[in-house]
C-alpha cells in the first residue's frame, strides 16, 4: 500500500505544480504583462486551469484511493497520511463532478471579465462590466449546480471556500457581531474624542512609501528571499512555499492604505511561507481554508498592525523614514488616526469597526444574486442604497461603489464571508495568545515582534491543513468558534481609544 | 479534409500555448522570481516542457497528417496551408523520436545547471559549473542521438537550430569570412586613425541609461504596449505576438553595452511582434529559424545601430538625454568609438569585426565536445589558449572566459553558429535594401528610420516561416547565400572609418 500512497501523493504534487504555474500566470497578468497581452493570457489561463482540474480528477486517483482505503494496512497509516488521503478524496469527489472544459471556459471568461472590470472601474461605468458580470454569475450558478444541485447554490460556493460553512452558520456568527458593531460605531462617532484625520492625508512621496513598506516587511521578519512586494490596482497574495508574492498599492495622500495593505498581504504571504512545515506538496502542507488565510492577514493587519503596542515600537522608525512629514505628530494622535472610525466607501481601506459591515452587504448581494432575487443590472442602485442604510455613506460613483472589488470579475463568489470569518478566528486566537504570552503587548513595544509572530506561525501557519478550520481554531483556543471574542476585543479596544463610558 | 486540417491546426495552437507558458516561466526566473524559488521552478519547467513535447508528438497529429496528405483534395490546399502541414510534419517526425521524460529531465537539469552557472560566474570559478556542464553535454549527446543516431551529433544539433545547416555548410561560409576579418582587424589596429575609447568609459548613471534605452525603443518604433524592457545578467528576448519581452543589462562605465544589447534584443523582439502576420498560432506565423532571428537582431544592432546614418540622426537626442556627460564629444569621435575595433573578452560586447571570431571558437568547442575530442574539465584552459590565438586577448579569469555565456547552462548547443549566420543573412539583405531604397542612409539621417524598419518588417519579419532560411534569403535578395556581402560590407565600412588604403 506504501507504493499506492506514494503514487497518490505524486499525482497530488503534479496537480500542485500546475496550480503554481496557474498562479504565476495571474500574478504576471496583474504585475508585469504588457497591456495587450491579455488575449493570449486568456488562452493560457483557460488551458492551464483546465489542466489543473484534469489533474485533480485523474481517474487514477480514484483507483488509488479505493485500493488505499480498502487495504487491510490502511490503519497503519499515520494521522498525517490519513489526513492526506482524506483531503485528496474530498477534493476529488467534489471536483470530479465539474467538466474540465467548463473549468477552462470559466477561467477564460474570468480574464475577459477582469479586463472589462478594469476598464469599467477606470471610467467608473458599471455598464461596461455588466454583461461580463452577468456571465460570471451564470458561471457561478452552473459551477454550484455541478458541485451539488440539491442545496442552495450559495451554500455550495461558501462551502467551496470554507469547508462545512453555510449561510446559516455564518449568519449565526455574524448577527450579534453586526449589532455590536453598529452600536459601537455610533458611540465612537458621538464621542468627544476624535482622530485628527488630516494626519492620514498628508502627502507622502511614493518613493518614501516604498522604503517604508519594505522596512515594514523586515520588521515583520518577512522572508524576501522567498517572496517579493509589487504594486497592483488591487493588492493580493499568490504563490506558495519558496515563491510567494504579495502586492500593495500606493496613494500619495493616503500612506496608510499601502502600509495596511502590505501588512494584510504579508499576513497571507507569511502563512504560505510557513504552511508547508508538515511537508510541501502534501494536502496537509497547504492552506487550511480561505477563512484561516484571512485570519492570518487580518491578524497581521489589525490585531498587530493597528495595535497601540506596534505603533509604540514603530513610531520612531516611522518618523525617521518619513522625515519632516510627521515631525509634529504625537504618538497618541497617530494611533487614534490609524484607528479612525469612519463610514467610508472602500472595503479594503475600511477601519476595523466598519469593515465587517462591508462584508455583510456583499454576503447578502451574492446570496441574492445566486438565488435570482436580484439582478446584476440593478446592482449599482442596490449597492448605493445599502451603503446608505448600513453605513450612512453616500456613494459618489460606481468606481467607489459596486466596481471597487476585483473578486467578482474573477469569478470569485462565496469568498467574501471568509474575511469576517478571519476576523472572528483571529480575535479568538488572540485570546489564546494573551493566555500564553500575557505580556505580548509589552514584547511588541520592546521590539520582540518576532516572539509573537513565531507563536502565531507555530500555532496557526505550521498546522497546515491537519484539521478543518473550525476544528483548528477550537484546537488552538480550547473553545468553540464564536464571535464573542471579536465583539469583546472591539469593545475593549475602541472604548479605550475613544474614551467611551 | 477541411475538418482534419482545422483540427491539426488547433493541436498546433495548443502546443504553442504550452510553449508560451514555458517561456514565461523562464522569463520570470531571470527577471522577477524570488531568489530561493528556483527549486520549485525547476519542477515547473520540467513539467511544462515535457508537456509541450507531448503536445508536439500527440499521436493524433500523425493520424491527421496521414489523412490530410493522402486525401485527394490535398492539392486544393493553399500554399500557406501546405507549408503549415509540412512544418508540423517535419517537427513531429523529429520530436517523436525523443521520449517525453527525457525532455522533462533535460529542462530540469537546465534550471539546476543555470543556477550553478550563475554562482560560478559570480565567483569566477569554473569548478562550480563543471559537473553541471558535463551533465548538459551528456544530455545534448543523448538528444542528438535520439534525433538521428546516424550522423555527426553536432550536425544534428545545428540542424535543430537551423534546418538543413551542417558543419560543412557553415565552414564553407565562414572560412573566407574568418580570413577577411583577421586581415581587416590587423589593418584597423595598425591604422593611424584610432577611436578615443575613453568616451565609452565615461560614467553614465543607470537612471539616465534607462531613459536612453526607453527612448531608443521609441525611436525604433518598438511597440511597448505589446512588449517590455527589463534588466538581467544576460540579455535575452522571449515571448510571441502580443506579449514579447526583451531585457538588457546596465554598466555604469559602459553605456554602450546596454544600448547595443537593447538594440539587439529589440531586433529579436520586433521579429516576434510582426512574425504572425500570416496568421498567429500557425507554423507559418512563427520564426523561420534561429539564424533569421539573429539576422534581425544583428541587423538592428549593427547595420542600423552602428551606422553613421543612425548616429547622425540620434546624436542630438543622445546628447540631450545624457546632459553634460558627452558635451565635448564630436559626432565623428562618437561614431568611431561606437565602431571601435578591439580584441576583447566578452562576445556580447564585441565589435562587429571581432564578433564572428568569438562565434567561430564556440562552434569549434561545441563540435569537439559533442565528438568527445575535448573534455569539459579542460575547457577553461582551451578557451584561454584559443582567445590568445584567435584574438590575441589574454583572458583574466573564468568569468570573462568560459563562463561568460548563458547558453550552455541552459543546454543550448548548436545555437552559436546562428549568430554569424545572422550576420551573413543580414549583410545580404542589406544589399537588397540598398537596391530598393538607394538613399536609405539619408532616410535614417533625416529621421525616417521607420521607412527602413517597415521595409525590413515587410520583407523579413512578415514572411514568417513560409520558406526555410536559406531559401528565404535567396528569395529576398535574388542571390544564393554567401558571406561575400558581409565581407564586402565590413571592408567598405571599416576602410572608411579607419582610413585604410
């Protein structure tokens, strides 16, 4: 049976290699590809994604799985090996239902829709994107139908990003969070303590920002011999193991945007750089779920990056690198500005409190699109209405409204909930970190960030995919997953910052 | 039969797409890949090159070929269609003899050997590269043996780069050239007229050089919406159609190096940008041979780029972009410096006269390695001896000796002769250009470079692969291929520049 197991793993490795190539094609498209190369790229992506799919549903995999699972020696496999077998089986059984040419077409349409989205966003004109988005919704419906025609299509897509998640489960976690957050936002906005937002609008030349962001990666002990930082319209992370790539975007009059995006993506990147601890090219040596990925990125970005402790430590370096620009700014004012509470248009720029409301509305739109309760063509109007309702924000145009996110253009639906799930996981993991390293904040203040990062790497990253996400978080923290910790974390943090009673 | 033909072409397209992906993997390795990503890249390259090979020898191709060629309607195919069928058949019959796993292993070893070469070159220590090069020679021998075990293995490799070329044919072209060039070099070196070489050693900051090289591409009417210019250790061109990428390398105290490399690679790049005129993803819409590719690059670099006419036109812009650096330099002195004759170490930096001697020695080494007349371990010594003998140059270390070129590390043997072949083709094509546009030099002087480039594109690039290289050049020029035109061109040019009697 050893032979069959090894053969199964080598088939898995081959599929992973094809996926790595696929990731490079996407990275290159967004970072380095000549402008007019996109039609050729669409063909390449269609080919390679279809191939990746074929590798995953290779009939040989089924044969091997049967002969392994039914073998009398099966029980002699280690826990890790059994998990590998289980994960390959789960993926196989899911993906075998999806025809390869459908996967190729879906990917190709993704490149075309992404191109249209870029143009639409630039011109702030949803009508350019609308027909392509309509196709992408149809592709998603079809995809969900292939995977499981018997349940709510949106549940199928959520489960694809986050194994065993459902709308119901998500709503149960998110409803109390929504309520708490809405109240907290009101209190913060009503407080006499308010950040000096003009700090964030000071001009910081791009070359200084680039130095700042590279320095940040060093501070985060982020391995630049196995990674790189580039610039894209929409920040993202891709790659695995020894070749992981992150991107950010720079605005002259909003330095915090690049800084926080870099920290967010470095969280994703660091996960990929360490997730292979149990063995690269094995299912257990890959990311657990999109929710856990977002737990890593949101933990780096918010729990570390927006903490008092981090800025107490980094303040001096920050001032050194930015020269005269913030010479008159006090540490307290900077911390409050970094933690501004402000209903605003753009999700990726949103503060920790309003952020989850951006997710909740996307969750609702996706759910309703998939279930044909709303139409693509009505999205801009619905979007603006919902922004007003939930956040009290008046959307000025499509670019800062319905066109802001890249995800739908690439066919990604059911992913958005994982951001909030990541916040929930992260806060619960913080609770455990606080137990094990009670002086964690003072460690950071004194520059021992690596101690905290190493704890996180050991307890989260390096666990790979030995458990499903909810079980993983329960294992780390000894508690069932709940949004209570996130609510508590936000209450304590913002009450202190805004002097709430 | 139309159905079979279309299916054949669609299989060809698929293979071409896989090759495009392969090219991106190499480009990324040299330009953007994180330092430690190379092991993963070796796996990816092994996989994709093996796949590309499998696509080329798909048994379905043979079936289709048979049913097309034997079909009563075969004669109704257009010339272009027949040529497509012929080229697919020729490639298939060649490649079907090579086992796919051999191709994968060969490519993988190429990435490993390239890594060793980089390190060896950096440390100027051949011993680091030696064991890997030994493997690469063995791979080449095996490759030649698979293709045709019955003839001289080096002839097999030459034919792979340049269909229907042989050592004998090459020697016949090259012997009179060698003789003429050796005499000319002596005469130039003995002349009272000598360039002021210090001009070329003036410091030009890299950022100014970058602007200069981008400007050069504009002057060359080079389409940067379908291409890009990057920086690598060894300049190269890759890609096709709407995504073609060229690289150069900058030295602070040798601006001419980057400038001429950019022009050389732009010649390659421009060929790829226009070669698809007859139809992309068809054999006839791809490069004809490596020799024709080098004819394009060497034509742009030398015949245009080192011409009096070009510098008469570009002198003003050049001075404008470089500011004070060359303020005191006259046009005549610059032209003479650009056309310096100087036996020197590095092939890619060599002048037009000494260049072919660098090629001839590589040709002889490859021939003798493949035929086991010399050993890899003796190469450094043999190299230095030959450099002394042929060029009178004393090699200082391995980095500027046997380690200078990237080709062998990537498994490319039999390619070098195509550079000189390119020079021969280029000079012969110039003869025709002079006939058709007698005032070509004055056109360039007056800034109508595009007129000359368009002639070249129409007569060379856009002909694609309708004919084999020797026939193509004969068609363009009405004469059999000979090195007489190159000899004449060099004699006229250098006699004038160096006031030879």
